[in-house]
């Protein structure tokens, strides 16, 4: 609701905002408790909590940069239905 409201106030398409929220919600690379498969390999794999942070932090930064660059390409701000401001 917040992303769609922001798009409506700015008078642009809601699609890039919605996809940004969806991408951000699936970016859980920095901790073993971020996703169930991380929890499944944490103990049996002998990993430490910091192992996930060492790999997850750079991966999260790459994921964020790629998302910021590619979301407007595939879902432009000026394309598609605009949300009515009410």
C-alpha cells in the first residue's frame, strides 16, 4: 500500500515500486535465519553466522545495484496505468 500510494502521489506507474518491494522482500542473503534453506544448511554444513554475512553482504549490494538499474528498464515509471490520487 505504501509503494502504490507513493506512486500515486508522484503521478507515475506503480509497477516499478511494486517490483522493487517484491525484489527487496526476497533479498535475504545476509543471515542464516533469512530463509528456510539457509537454516537447513547452517548446522549440518558447519557454517558460522558470520559466514553468511561475509558472502551475503556483497551479494546483497550486487542484488540492490542490479535491481535499481534494471527495474526501471523493464517497468518504466512513465509506462502503464497510473494510480489515481484520492
